[in-house]
C-alpha cells in the first residue's frame, strides 16, 4: 500500500512499532548471553557489544519518534534500524537452533561467527550515522500540535443525529428505574465500543433527554476523562461541573469535602466520558467519592475497553450497551443533513452519495468526515474523485477517523502492538480461528514466556486484551474478526513490515517495501493460475520473509506446471520462514527441499490435494504446528516422524484420513493437540504410545480400541495423567461381530481407560460390554472422574441393558443415547440435566410421556427428545 499523503505518514510514524520488535530480540540475545554463549568468549563479547549498541540506537529513535513531524532522512534511518533489528533476530534464532542441534556442547561454525562480526560492524556504522543526524533532529522545536483529539462536552445538536433510538431508550429506562439490585450504593452503567462508533453521542442523547433532566433535579455533571488519568484532576473536574465554577483547590482531602457537600444535596447523573484506565485500584479510589451520593444517583461511563466496563459496572447481570453501527442509508442521511447546511444539495448525485456511504462501514464519524470533505464539492466529477480515494488520503484536517482510532493503538503495550499489526496481512474476507492465530503468534515469537505458564494461555490473554479494547472480536464460531477501519489502521501502521497482495490487484510500485517486509499474504480469487503464478513470483523479492500465507479460492487443483514449480521455489527463496500457510492452494506434492526451512515453526497444508509428505520434513527441528486437515489424498506418514520433538500441535481430523499413526509417536512428549489416535497392533503403534504424553489437552478421539489386547495394555495409556483433557471419545469398530469374547474384552479395556478427573465430556461408541466401567458408575471409585463432567454420549452399544444411577454426576447437563437396542429403562438422573436425547434404542417415546414408566425420571428436564420428537415436560423452574 503506497501512502502518498505526507500527513498520514507523519501521523503513523510515531507508532512505537520499532521498539515493540526490539523488545523480544533483546530478550533472545540476553538469553543467549546468559545461558549459552558465555563460554564462547570472542563471540560472546561481540554479542554483548551488539546488545549495547542496539539499545543506544533505540534510545535515540524513541526521542525522535516522539516528535510529531520528522524529516524523510530520519524516516529512512529508522527503517534501516528496523531492518537491523529484524536481521539480528534471525541471526539469534540461527544461533539458538545451531546450539540446540549440537546439545549446546560445541562451538558455533565459522560462517555464523563471521556473520556475528559483520553484524556488529554494520550496527556500529549505523549508530554513528544515526547519532550525528538525530541529535540535531531532537533539538528542533516542535511544531504546533494539529492532530489533537478534542475533548467532548454535554452539548449536542440532536437534529444531526441519526439512529441510536433503541439504545437511548434502553439506557433512559434504566436510569429512571428504581429498585434494581446493585453491587454498590450508586448505579454505574457502561457504554462500550470502538472509537468513532457513537458512544459519546449516545451519552449526550441520554444526558439531554427531558425525562432524565427532570429525574435528576437538573443536577447533571459531565466530565471528559480521556487518556491522562489523574485522580485529583478528575475529582476537580467533577466538582467544577457540579458547581459551574473553577476549583482552585489542590489538596485532595479538601476537594473531597466539597464533593461530599455537593453530592448530599440531591441525586445526580454524572457522565464520565472516554474512560481508558483499566486499573481496579484507581477506580476504587475514584468510586469512594460516590459513597456520599444521594440515593438514586447514577454514573454513565463511556469507554473503548470491556475491561473498564467490567470494573465499573455495579448492576448485576447488566449487559454492555454499545451503539449499533449505522446502515448505509443512515450514513447517507448523516451526510445529506450536513450537506444541506453547507452547499446546495443535488438529488442527481444521490447514487454516488450512497456509494460514498458504503465507505463509512457504519461509522457515524466517518460519515461526518466525508460530509466535511464534500464541503466545497458540488460537481459530479468531484464526488466521483472522492469516491475513488481512501479516507486516509484526505487532507490533514479531514483525517479524524484514523486519529481517533490510533488512540486505541497508542495505548497498547509493546507486546500487543506486534500482535495487532500482524493481523493486517489477514484479508477481511478470510476467517482465522482463535487457536490458529495464537499458534501463529507463538511461531512468530510474539508471545513472551512467563515462568511455567503455557505459551498458548499467554497468547489467549493477549487476544482477550485486544478484544477488550475493541480492536478485535471473537465470533460465536470462534473466528477472530476485525472491523474494516481497524484493519485499515493496522495496514497503515504496519507499512514496510507487513504486505497483503491479491492476484486481482493492479500492479503497484512496491519495490520500496522490499527492505523490511517480513510478513506477506497472497489472496487468490481469480481462479486463473497464470495470475497467481505472477503474484507468487512478485513475492520473491522479499527474501527475508518470516510469514507466507496463501488464501486461495480456486475451486480446482492447478495443473499449470509453472505454478507448481513456483511453490517448490518457496523453500529455496524463503529460508527464514517461520510461518507457511498453503491452505487451499491445490498443490499435490511438496519439494524435497523443504528441510531448508530450518526456522519453520508453523506449517498448514490443510485443504490441499497433497498425496504424501516429503521424507525431509522430519528435519524441520523447530516445527511446532503441523496442520493437515481435510487432506483427503494424504494416506502415509514419513519415516522417522518422531524426530519432530518440538511438535506441539498436530491436526488431522478428516474421517478415514491416515488409517494409522506415525510410528513411535509416543516420543513426541511435547504434543498438546492430537485430536485422533488410531490404535494399531504392532509395536510403535499401540495405545501405550500415549503413556508419556502428559501435555495433551482439549479433546482426543481414540479409535480402533478393539486392537487393544487387554485391560493392562489399556492402562498403559495412562489417560488419568492427561490432566488437561476436557473431552474423550472412545471408539470400537461398530461393524464387529458381537460375541461373548468381544463383550468381556471391551469391559476389561474400558475399565483400564481411566480418564482424568477434570474431564467434561465423554463419548463411548461401538462398545460391546453390558455394563459401564466402575469409574463412571461408582462415585466412590478412586479413578472416577470428578463431578467439572457436562456431557455423556453412549452410541452403538448393543449389549447395554440397565444403566446404574448416574445422579452423582452433579454437573451433567446433556445425556445422549443412540443405537442401544437392549436399553429399556433409564438410570437415576442428576437434577443438573438440561437435555436428554434418545434415538433408535429400547426406550420409547410413550415411556417418557404422561403416564409412561419413565415420566417421573424425565419430567423436570427442560428438553427431552425421543426418536427425533420433542416430549413436553414441566417448565424448568427459574432460579
């Protein structure tokens, strides 16, 4: 993306992104110096010098980036430093890997030592260039701050507001209501949402509602908190708003005494607009003022942060209020209202106006920005010109959308800035699952270790913080989403570091990006392999890539030989890759040169036509995640798969795919994700391979349990040690012939498959035993799973006759039974059960209806379905 507008370049230069990438590099270097390189005297000394010089340069850059406007030369020097930091990170990664492969016992090879020396010399020279130039740059006086965001007030031209009717009515109703349960003696109601979505406008509408004014005896106070949180300052602002005069007091105790006097005079409505501070202790200190409030007083808080919302709210079970994005027609109405007061409105331009409204993406602020841009434009040519440009190309005083949004980015700590800008390479049309994004962040080195905490748990905390600040959103399908304007913001900030290409894009001059681009994605939408091939070849200029993601919408497997050859060249060109995603690319095979990607940590080949994995893939010693979902043609594992000792996530979920497991899989003791394990009879494939996999978490489906010899072999899996497993599926071959031998065999095997105590979901399918294991039936059993079990499924179990009582499973919410022909009665059920589903079994619909033998057992369950028909039951009692 080329930024022609110098104002936007200045606006987004001071991003702190350089510092955010230096932080993990410095930590990696410190780790090398402390634990590994210390005995390699000469190299260690040079790396210590490199560390000091990098930090000196960063100190100078921090001072320059703090200035709003800087010269082009400074920008180029900062880009040079960014490149040095990223190159150094690659070098340190190489050293780490080299020492790991040699068990930290041997010296570095001569080529790596020479690379260290060259890097030190390069950084020394850069420091001299930067020091000379930046000292004079820092000394320059600052120009006037023209990009400041104005403070809000309670005044509002209500005639210019479109929408928010429903939200306003709900909040007004809440403000006027009496007697609802509070955690505190005053009610605090939050309004949450992205910058520019209309939170302040909604608060203004509520604040100026006649019923609200009457309710609070016109004791109405408005304070704009904003980014700089200071308790004394905020308290003074509240007092000034209440008394309508300047407060000259500086002592907090004196201010509080006056506040107490004012608050006791009558109930009030206080609006705290634009609250950013996420410290619970700071809120407690401010909230102490409200202990003097007259009964019935209310506080309305607007914030971009869901964390702030959860801290300040005092009403039990109160949902967050958030302005609904405007429709395209509503955005056009906002633009029209503004135009009628400034220029002669022309109805013949309405078609263009509606297209302009689409650019607003539901943001009322964007609609106002476009209206301002049309202030002196009245011709069709001028309106069309605005339609073709992006919002960030508008003149300096019209860039309010990104000024407002950038505040949310500026408030992020460095470790979250890295994660945020990285998302800019994900096309808006694509969906990324939560676990995938976190595993990619981990592969890129964005997640900082915290003692013994699991990296993915820390990553989820990062994601939650970005969602809390309204920069990301997690859908009900567990997809990570980002609003279009926020996505544009991320692209602006990540320029020269992240690049997103589309095969339908017209050619643009992107060569200036080649120095520091490290993360690249290519979206293939055209379905024409020659176009895709050209775009792939274009990516080869970025030789230091760490990320290559291909998002393909090509429905057919490409047969173009040149395209297949280009994929193979990836491994030769991008030796520093850490993340490689070829999902949906249609490739049939991978080149044997894949082992050149020594730094690769994340490889996704899902939804491809690949027939086999190259044998050299086992030499990817740094690989952490391998995804092979829906690879329908892939049937064989490479030899020596157990060499991938750092592998933590192995995904292959399609039914029928990979009929056997890799041999000696049990040596991969770091595995956390293994959704399927198919038991084999031969050594190296047996269920005992699971024995030492204590890190397994989430869910696992153990198939072909008929191949387990006996209960002792089943016990060898040591499932009870897998304390992080939530879901367990136990599958026998449902096509087996039923005999007395299979019955006794299955009963012994299932008894040995004792699950971990924290299991939440258990599914048993194809089991030939006539009874359930002791660890389910006996609440006093040492090996019984705890009561955190929520779902139990029994399917295709032809010999189950009478189930014992399971009323001790007091967390059970769902019980599903199907294809259990001999089961003619239900056991004792726990009162926690919310759903019962029985089909194709011995229990009939009539048994569960009024007058039936099982009616008493099921009548208090909210949802009962027998043979695909719902059975009416008593209303579920309200708690």
